[in-house]
C-alpha cells in the first residue's frame, strides 16, 4: 500500500522523486487514488496530509536529484514499474528503508 506524504525538505524524505511527463523517461508509472483502500503496491498512490499515516515520505525535486522518476497515468492498468527487472518493489510501501 502506498500512502504518500509530501515533505517540504529533502532531509525528511525517504525517497526523492522527480515528476516527468514522458512515460518513456519514467521508472514508475503512478495512478493517484482517492482512498486508502484503493492504494496498492508502489504504483497506486494515496496522497495523505497526515505524515504519520504515510508509508513513504516523498520529496519532489529535479530529475538530477531524484532517486526515482515518476509519471502520473490515468488508469489502474497502466500503473506499475516500467521495467519489472529493475523494479524496486516495496519502495513506497514501508517507512524507514533509507
């Protein structure tokens, strides 16, 4: 389950993410969902304003500083790691992974 909290500083974040518009440039295609129940795996994100309810704290930054490049997509079926062989499964599903 990916419950994402957006941090205001890079030092607080578990993962640094850059948003890209080109799907071919992204490592992960993400679909935003409207409830906790719909959040699944790394690719269906529920954005939460409550930091301690989150499974990952994310800082949105430039491509050069990012650990993961994300492209938001319109459907559940499109969401997922672009290259399953290089996927970092569970990256957004748990806190404290460093």
